[in-house]
C-alpha cells in the first residue's frame, strides 16, 4: 500500500481546502468551480434533462463534519444535466455531522437535487437502529446508502473527497453504455504529494493494465467508482465488517465483480473495468488522504488474504495452472505461500529467485511442516512451460516503463494475464 510522506498529519490534522488555497494559488485555480461551500449559497440547478440517466450519489458518513461542506458543495457544482439524487447515511457519527447533513438536505431540495438521508442513531429515520448504535463500518454504511437510493447509475463519493465539476458528465455515459463494468476515474491526491508514487501508478495504467494489475491492488479507486445499479446488485453489495476488523470491502467487491463478470464480458468483447478523465490535467476527483480513512485502517495482511483467496479461486482452477511456479523466495513470496491453501501449496513446483544466496535451498512452510519442501532454484534454471505468479514487489512506474524484474520475467516467454500474473 502507498505510504504517506513524513509530515505528521496524524498529529496536526489534514487542513480543509479553504485553509490552504490562499497559500497555494495553483490549488485555488483548481477549485474555482466551488462558488461557495455554504449550503445557503448554492445556485439553483438549470432545468433537468429527464432523457439522461438518473444518478444516485452514494455518500457514507462517519464523523466527517470537518469535510462535509466541501464534499457536498462539489455535488452542486456538477455540469451533468440529468436527474441527480444524493443518498447519505450517517453511521453513528459523534461529531456535528448529523446537523450538517440536515442543513444540506434542505439546501439540496432548494436547488433542485433530490435527496434521501438517514442515520442509525436518528430516531426519526427509517433506518434507525438505536440512539447508542455503534459505528457499523463503511461496508454497512454504503449498503444502506444504496438500498435507500433510486437512481439507475450509482456514483460513489466518500465524505471527505471533492468531485470535479465534470465528473458525472464524463462517467455516467460510460456506465450507462457499459452496464457490466465498474467505471473509475483519474484523481489527484490531497495533500499534494502525500502518496505521489501510488498516485502516478494508479492514474497512468493503460486499459489493459487495469485488468493485468488486478492482483496487486484495486486498479480503480473506489471513491471514483461509477456503475449501473445492476452491477452492485449482481455482486451483492459490500461486505459488512466492523471497523478495525480489516474491512477491505472495496477489494472484496472489486474481486467479486471480476469473478462474476469478467469471463462473460470477455466473450462479448465488453470491458469489466474502465477509467474516465485525464491525469493530471482533467481528474474526476480530489482524493483526500486521512489517517482516519478506511483504507488507512486496513492492514497489509488483510489485503494479502483477499488477493490470495481471489487468485486461488479464479486462477488456480484453470487446467494450465495444475502445477505452477512462485517467483521469489523472500518475504512477499513466503507470505503468499502462507495464505494459499495446503492443496494449492502442494501444486507449487518450485520457487525461483535471482539471488544466489537464496537459491539451491528448499522452502518448508512453517504452517505446514509435514508438507513436502519446495525447491528454490535460480531463475535461469527454472522449469520451462509452467505458469508463474510473481511475488516480488514490482516498482510503480509510469505506463510502459519496465525494470530488471520485468525484463527477467520476460525471458520465460509467458503470456501476462494467462500464464503469468504479477502479485506484488
């Protein structure tokens, strides 16, 4: 996962945008479309074109009072002229979020945007649980937002992010035309540079790489997702797990979507993943990093478990993977071996590495000491003709760039996405 720069945002907090625009003229120009972040000053929408797809913007909220005015005002700034609905669910916030949401409910109604709001601690809400209801987690919150919404197209917006004005206009037509795809979008990170390598990698992948890199991370960022409602219904919504349990609800949804839709889409010549916008000049979202975010809470171990399970369920059943090779003999490769099942580990013909200090040995899995050890061989002597999963960190570069790892892997003559997958 991406790591933030050394600035201690955990201690000083992430400044809201209006606190920094005076010191950063370039950022001010980017945000000129936000006429105001006050709910009372939002302009009335032009006449709605009902021939365009209806859109529900899914906004889960938990203790987001610091960001909500910026986030919700960006909805009012959208250039899309079709029907828009905002679906907000408050998951037991203990700050001022409920009061802010109720003020914005009136503002959205006044400007001509449909709105439905509920909360698990709101006695007047149809989704009321209890006045002391716990925070159920981001998956629970997103599912309630989806359930109470009505639009044909779902657009996901986290409560601390800011949509650029053309977001719906760029993404909604793609989602309406590709009704079995997740449509993501290019994004810019705020604070600027906080995860610059991850930002460059995620935004510069080609269409083909959105698929090929799927076992490394989510190749389309959830806060930029846009999809037909039927996509969410087919997947079955988000996994509901309490905060702190390692939710990974976005990665699980992403992998389930590919498991259910990719093969059928491929046969029909349809995409399963798309991305709108242009990086860095025309992103669809300003994506805020915060130490309190769900993605910051999720451990590497949990993400590895989800990816390994998906790999075992979707790739290893293929006949061509009856026996396979793991590239790597270091920490990442051993972690992968730990997370796949004993039956899958028994199918590993060898582990290969370029470091002569690691080769010429055998690997014994500490969790299965009775299982036959796996030989570790130099990649130049690796068995040919077997598929390979690469469990060595692949440097994040711009699209089309490659390094020594990729060059060495290429010598095996395998086909990426068929007999070759990068896992780290």
